[in-house]
C-alpha cells in the first residue's frame, strides 16, 4: 500500500507542475492557478522529494525541464486531460456517453452542423464534443473517438467508413467572369488560380481531366475552403471547390461556374474510428445516424 501511495502524487502538485512545465515560469503558473509563487514552488518540491528526481533545472533567470521532467510532463499533461474529460462527461451526461469528434472546418460548419440538431434530438443521452483537425493525428494523444476525414482510406489502425464522394468544379465571381475572356477550360490556365494547401494536386488533376497541361506558375494558397470561397467572391481568381460546400453561394449567384467539366475527386470523405473505439456506443450511434443522413449502406475498410 505504501508503494502504491508513493506512485500516486497529490493532484494539486501535479497541476502546479504541469502549469510550470507548460509556461516555463513559476510566476506565470502561480498567476494562472491563483496561488502564490511560493505555494507553487512547494508543490513542485513535494513531487521532486516524493520521486527523488529533479524535475526542473533552475538558475537565476530561467526555468527549464530536466530530462526526467520532460518525460514526466508529457504523461502528466495527458493524465490531467483525461481526468478533465471524465469529469465533464460525468457532469454533462450521467446516463450514457460522450463522443469526442474531430471535424473538418468547412465541411463541419457547412454540411454537418445543420444536421446535428437531429442527432441531438434522437440521442439526448449522448454529448458530442467537437474539435477541428486538418489531416491525420494521433487519436490516443488527442483523446478523440472518431474523425471525419477527407483523403484516402489508409489511416493505420482504424476503420474507415466511406461517407461520400466529392465533385469539384472551377468557380469565379460573376464580376470576375464578366471582366475577362473565359470561353473554354484552356482560358483558365492563364488566370490566377486559388489553391488549397491540403490539396496541392487538385488543379493538376482537373486540368488532366480536361485534357490540358496544368500551368506551373504559383498561386495564392489557403488552409480552409471557406477562406478560398471568400477570396474567390472577392475576385482574386478562380477556385476549384466542392459543390457540396458552396451550394449556397451558387444558389445566391455569389459564385458561378467557370468553363470546364466538374471532376470527381480521387479522395473522399470518411468516418475514421480507431480500432479500440469500435465498441464505444456513442461512436456506433453516430456512425449509424450519419449513414442514415447520407442515405447509404456502410462500406467499412479496416487498416
């Protein structure tokens, strides 16, 4: 029992250590925790005495983690995060569960969020926590249960459920179209092209589909489709955008199609679930509901 107690440090001491490790300052940690600097220092000293290891290297001007402290800080940060998540789940949803879901920014706000009230109405016992992520990440480290991902179904140690394919099309603002001679797809190659940083080959694929050589000149790059759409509406160039994400702009004629055939992207949207979350009830409920909204049968690929 004494050994077990020694391996379970005081939570206040852990919180003080994590704050100093993150902020690299006892003064800043004290301010964040609403404690005196002396109180924070005593909590850290308790940990160092308990384990017999120095967690910080101190001098008159700087505070930096020791090698042992670096390793311990990462573990403590993760553990405190799990405790916070567990407490939130317990307080907000006593009878069922919590779904920690990663979403793509524009897809999440424009397509998914308008549908979420239906899920909440059908599953009032499930609380969804949303996080925005672009690209792959470590599910365990991020403490996320599932993700809506755009790409290929090759995420290791996960199940990838196909949600929908994507059709992209070149679009411009009406004013931009009226001010330039754009009669054929070849004309687009001479215009400023707006690029998505996460899809660097999209324009090349589109020109290939049109039987044309892609231009090699640089163009503006953006991280989110919403920003690309705004830039396009402002007349900065031609954007290659998913129809599903700009339906409103097309309907309101804020964007109009440029010459050329729409193209189905080689990548698609997937619901990605790590193998250790397959049996998590909120994940299963969300997956079934999501497929119902899309109106398709599940097609799951395990990696």
